[in-house]
C-alpha cells in the first residue's frame, strides 16, 4: 500500500470515528433537548426576577489654574510664584474623588443612610430616596454607629399614622413627626410636603426600609464606583457608578462632582486665607522694620546735621566759594593797606597821599581826603606866605594830627582785615572738611534710603496682595469643568440578556454532553458493533440481535416477520459460510453457542437460531449442553431435572431417541434434547466418549445440531468438546459484557481453542446509533416501520 493510500485510509477511518462518535451522542437527543429546555427556562426565570444593574457615566475636566490662589511675587524683579499650583496630577485627583471624606459628604447630602425597597415577594427593587413620600431620620446612638438594621416594613395606616413591622423586632405603630424607639434604634418619620405622583404614591404606601451605617454606605459607593482618566495627555476624568436605581446613580455622581468642586474651592480659599494671614503677619513685621529704618535716618541726620545731602553739599559749596571770595578781597585790601602804610612811612613831609587806591575803609579814605585837601590848601598858602605863617603853622599842626590819625586808622583797618582773613580761612577750612566727608555720608544715607525704599516697596506690594487674597477668597473660580453630567444608558450592564440566553443554550447542551461523556468514560461495557470490530479485528460479527421490547415474544414462530426474526435470518445466512468443506453433504452441521459469562443470552440465541433453521424445513436438533446451569427447559416449560444429555453420558444404555422431545417449539422438524439432571462431575462425563457418539449420531440424523454450551471463562466444559463443533457462535451482550472480557475471546481465537468462531452481538437497542435497523431493517419486516424524520441520527 502506498503512502497516499494509507493516508486516505487513515482519513476515512478518522471521519468514520467522528461520525460514529456523533451518532453515539445523538441517540440521547432527548437529554439534550431537556437540558436546553431546563437551562433556557432557568435563564428566563433568572432574567425575570434578577435585579437589573445600570452603569451611569459622567465626565469632568480638571482645570489647570496657574498661580490661582497663591502668592505671586512677580511684582518684584526676578521673583517667581511662592505657591505653584500650575501642574495637574490626575492620579492625585482620582484618589481625592474616591476618598472616603468626599464619599461621606455624598452620603450625608443624599441621605444614603436610609435605603428604601419595594415590598415584593420575589424581586424587590431599590427606590430613590427623593421619590419617597416620607423621610426617615435616624437619631445617632451606639447602635447606628456600629451596624446596619434589618429590613423594616412600613405601612401607611392613615393620614398621619403608620405601622412598622419586622420579624425579630415585632410591630410598632406611630405618627409622623414622633420620635420612635424601635428595638435599639431611634428614628423619626416625617411626611414630605412635596406631592408625589398618584401612580407612584400608591406603590410607596407599603415599602421596606433599613438603616445603613455610614461605613457600609461608603464601602458600597466605593465598590460600585470607578474613576479613570481619558487618555494619557488629557485632563478629563471619567466617573462611573453601577446600581439598580438610575436616579440614585445619577444623583450620586452629580453630588460627587459638586462635592469635589467644592472641596477644590475650599482648598483654594484655604490658600487665599493662609496667604492673607501670611501677608498680614509680614505687614506687621515690615511696619516695625520701616519704623526702625526711619528712626535710624532721623537719628543719623541729627547726628550729621543733615536735612538733605544734596542741599547741604550745595550750601557748603556756596559757603566755601563765598569765603574764598571774601578771603581774596580781604587779602587784596590787606595788601593795598600794607602798601599804603609803607607809603605813609616812606613819604616825605607834606606830600599828597594816594587816594582811591581800593582801600574799603571809609575812615581811612575820609582822613586821606582831608589830609590831601589840607596839603593842597597849604600849598596854595605857601605861594603867598612863608612857612612861618601862622596859617601855615596851623595847617602843619592839623596835617600832623591827620597823619597820625591816618596811621592809626590804617593800623586798625589792617588788624580788622587780618581778623576777617583768619575767620574766612577758618570758615573755608570747615567747609572743605565737611565736603571731604560727604562721600561717606552720602554712602551711608544711600544705604539707609535703599533699605527704606525696599521696605516701602515690599510693604505696598503686600498691601496689594492682601487685597487680592481677600478678593480671591470672596470670589473663587471652580476647580473642575463638567464635560458631561451623569447620564445612564438604557441598556443594563447586568444581567446581559443575550449573553445569558446564549450561555443557557450552551450550558443546556454541555451539561448533558458532560454527563454522557462521564458515563461513556466510565462505561466499560461493549455497546456497539464498532466496539467489537476495534477490539476483535480478526473475528467477524455474524449477527446483531435486537433488544427485546417489553411485550415482544422471546421465541420466534413460523412465518414470523418481526425484527427479531429478521435478525436471526441474517444470522442463519451468515452461518452457511462457516460450514466446513470437508463435511459430507448428508452430514449435519454442528453449531456451538457459547459466551464468556452467564447472562449474555446464549440460550436465547440458541433457541431462536434452532427455530429459524427449522423454518427452512431443515431437520434441526437443539441440545442443551450447559450441564451446570441449564436454561433450555425454561422455554418449553419442562422440569430442570428432566432426562437429557447428562443421562446419555452417564448411562450407556440410554439411546438418543429416548431423550428427544418432538415439536417442542411447534416445528415438525425441530427436536430438543435437554441437559438433564445436573451431574456432580460434568467435565468427566464429557470426556468419557459418549458425547462423541452423541454428536456423530445427531449429525447423521439432522441437518443442523445447535448446542447450547457452558460459558468459557467460568468452566472448561465447552473447551473440552470444542473440537466437535463445525462453527462456534460466541455471544457478546451489548451493555452487559465488559470490554476487558474481549481479551479472553481474543486469546481463544489466537490459540484456536474454538473452531470457526463468529461473534453474535446480542441486546442491541432498537433506537441506538448502531441499532439493528441499520443491519436488517430496510422494510423487510412488517413490523419495521419507516424511520421518522425526528430520528435523523439513527442509521
């Protein structure tokens, strides 16, 4: 065989195995239908009574407010923001949104400490608190702070009255507005003034409610809520929450956004307030420093006798120049006066004195003028008089006096000029000294002035920032922008109807499949012809005997058209191929019918095989040779100890004719020989030679000799006489014979312990995948009906 041919053969076998496997499961199709029906029904009930869970979404953008609410020192050259709030960290914002602090605020704002439910028998739905006609207020105590309460049933019994009921807490009646003590809980129920729609109020006059501790409410919100960023570079957060009540979901998300925004505003206000406090603290300190600097300036100016450095310098420069000018004038006067004095000392008598030479002293100039007038008058008198003239002598006396006065005035004037010169030189030296120290004074003044200007500038700046912080506290921008308020999809996320129904279909198929798979896996019995062909490839399956129905006859009769009869006719036909060619035409064929263990139907097959052979007008003898557990007598209503084979083997005087039962099955040519009394030594009887005589005589008188023998694995009887058989029909019962026993049959064939073995599969189910209909239905029998369409899986 070529490689391609081997490949085609393997593929054909694999395809056949797959088809057979499918047929094996398809024969249990009612199980699959029942599984699908139960699974789909369960899914329908689950969807009908399960609580639908919806997903609510909202989107917010975290605003990036650079330097908002912080102290900006940009008014100072080279400065930067003292508080930098310009960077948005979404991870931090997510943790804030999911924080217990904000969730607790949401719980308090929406009164989530009370949960309301519809009073339904099977499916209770959650109500939204704002839709309820009443409001339950719990008075905090040790009980409410620790755990949640059981469900309490509320009944409106009147306009202002109601009753409460709980299985363990009992019943309680009350009126609206009263404080009630119900077991360990203290509560007050108030009737809302807002009218409720009539269609809703009738449903909510009777409802269930319970107290939910703050811790439980926070955990419930946290577990059902999710916060995720949208994209890596986006400042938008997606908020989601899952719950059965859409209104409550949307209210929770909107309130959470509100609280988150308010929390950010409070943070900004806190920064603004802290900035204002910081500025005010700095202002107090700066005022003290500014006062210190001002006092230092005043003290320094007082010490240095300064008003203004520039004005004082200008004044000193003027004084110095004026003193220098006066000094020059005084020195000129002093020089002129000295020259005049020397002239006076060196002049000859009665000469004119120089006048108007620049001497500024009025007395000297006046005396000099008088002196010169008298000289001129004396000179006029000498023209007409002598030196001894009294007038001349009087003039000489007067000139002497005037000269003495002039000398005295000149000396006095020179002394005055010297004093003035000394004073001017001192004044000029003072001014020069003061001007020499001015650079250091100006440096120190500039340092003090610079400190004062810095303090003043910072003081004014902080005053401005205090006003800005106060304004920022009063008007604070929001920290988030709402992209989408809470919205809910109309399709619930749980339960997913399509997925549940699809899963129910799959589970409905898988459960029966799994059960069948386990059963098939644990099933070690032979069930089909294919099982025999796989394990016993060298043996032929010569017949398949159907499982008897409840009211079917166990023995076939004449002109029988039943399915059972057709099965034995096929077996009869196949039996002809086992006839030995060495047998003479006039000698009968000996057929052994045996099995591995009892209960596999060998006696049943032997009886019906004998009947179907007799139906062909062939002389047939049925011999019960199971000497240990005979069963043939049960088919003809004879006693088990009726004489038979054991009698022939034990007593040599007994003849074959003495043991034959005629017309036992209403066939003229069918005789029966029973097993007889059960002997103590069956094996020894079979070996005493009488059995061979029995077979030889039977073969000479009958066309077919059918022998029902003992099981092969339990006793050795059949193997002792197997050489006398022309053919051996080895029984295997479907659903009864263990697969492990096929090894025993294989060994019998391998060692040729039985002649011409052929396998007969007994007990094949009519509606099985490998049922007998496939082998011999075909409409040959009147009882075989056409296969209905719903049996598409049957072959």
